[in-house]
C-alpha cells in the first residue's frame, strides 16, 4: 500500500507531464534549428516515423506505449508553434480544464448512480451504467488471474493480451483521455521554452519559487489517494483523484524541473547531472530498451515473472533499470553521436543515414 501511495503521489502522471512538456519544447527547438520553407514537411516526417516506431512498440513490445500519442499530438500542435506566449498558456489551461471536466462529470455521474442504487431507486439502465463505470477503472479477480496465466504463456498467448490491450489503448484511452491533456502539456512546454525556462535563463528566484510550490501541491495531491485507499479504491474516488492529478501534476512536474535546473546551476553532483543529461540525449533509446528488457523479465517469452512481484518488490527492477540507464548512456555517447534508436528515427525521417560513430 505504501509503495503504491508513494508512486501515486510523487511520480504517477508527473513524469509523463514533464516529458510531454519537454516534447513540446523540442518541437520549437527543432523548428528554430531548421527554420526554412520545408519545415512543415520535415516535422511531419519526424512525427510519421515516430508514429511508426510507436506502433511497432505498442503492438509487438508493450501496449502502454506513449510514442503514438506524442507523434499524433505533435502533428496537431505544430501549427500553433508561433503563437505568443500568453496565448500558448491560455490554450494549455483551456485544454487541461476540458480534460478535468470530463473526469469531474464522470465522478458526479458516478456519485448520482451510487445514491440511486443505495436508495433502491436505480433501474436496470442505472445499474448497467454504474457497472460500466466500475469496469473502466477496475479489473475483476477472475480477469486478472486469467491475464496472469496468459502473460506467462508462449508468444501467441502474450500477443493476444498485448493486441487486446493495445486496441483498447488506441481506440478508447488515447482519444478520450490522452490527446487533449497531452496537447495542453505540449503547449505549456512550448510557452515555457519561449520564456527560457528549460534553458535555465530565468532568474534563480523563479526556479526556487516553483521548486517550493511543488511541496504544497504534493501535499494536496496526497489527500485524494488517501481517501481513495481508505474507501476501498472506489471508482468515483479514482475519478476525483485523477481530476486532481491533472491540476497539480503539471505544477509538480515544473517544480521538479526547477529543482533539477537549480542543481545543475549549482555545479554540485556533476557526476549525476552529467549522466542525467546523457540519459536525456538518448531518451528514445532508453525508453524502448526499458520496454524490451522489462517485458523480457516479466513476460512468458522471457523469464515469466508477470504477477509474481509485490508493488514494493517492483522497486528492485525499477531502480536496476535506472542504474543501467545512468551507467550506459554517458559511455555510449563518448563513442557514438546518438543512441541507436535516435539514429534510426533521424535517418528514416531525413531519408538518409545520419552520422553515428563519433570521430576524434
């Protein structure tokens, strides 16, 4: 329970928010570097190749892929790249508000249906709606047990679950839950890039304020998970909790970035910040390699540990993977210009092989 609560409060949704904002910033960064008549074509080529990589990743490696979402949304937000900072901020706030309203309306509807059932005034349609809402956030013990068996099976067994999950992800979850939120976060990242936030050009006081602001946001974000757990993980509480996450998550993510920028400016822990920088330069490779190694560890096509570790025990492979990323990224970049998947992405997008081996 504590392992779940810790991840929920400090990490869940915050890292995705941070990465989405940085992805938005990278769109402007690439646009500035290649500002010419063919910029739209080049950007669409980059996103199309990323979409292809994401589809392979989702359907053949891990159904929780985020690259498809980033590629599609990256195409959608590109026409807004030249908007003024205030308008970018405004659109980001509107987008997040729209996504929050979806969760809030679903939570209110769930509470209404629960009251009808408790009062004995619910008809068959009301009960069906409440059951559907419950199934959207919960898995029955029978379904979970069957999935564990399937995921420990051979390739065909694993692929049937992966295909089913990917289909749901790409036809329901991404369109309904991820597109608007991700677009808002990318626009927010663009606005912050225009202000010089990611480049470390703001006054140190601004970074300190944002780092400190993350603390009350973390405290606020811990309230609903506590209620959610205390009430037995009710669907309605989950919807309220997820709505709150969309509000406090981006602020916490920006606070985390502020703390990292302050650390980098201080010159302390250079061994860590240098290795984090190298990991960031190989973000795509590290993301895909994490999927490959972890699915090998957990799926039946590998070591078959699916469903055999507790939440607390899962911290062991998490920390081991992070250690591996920090250990290998910097030495790799001493010998190579970029990671292998970054090289593949850029070579396909540009239609010719890009430099790979670093020359003296």
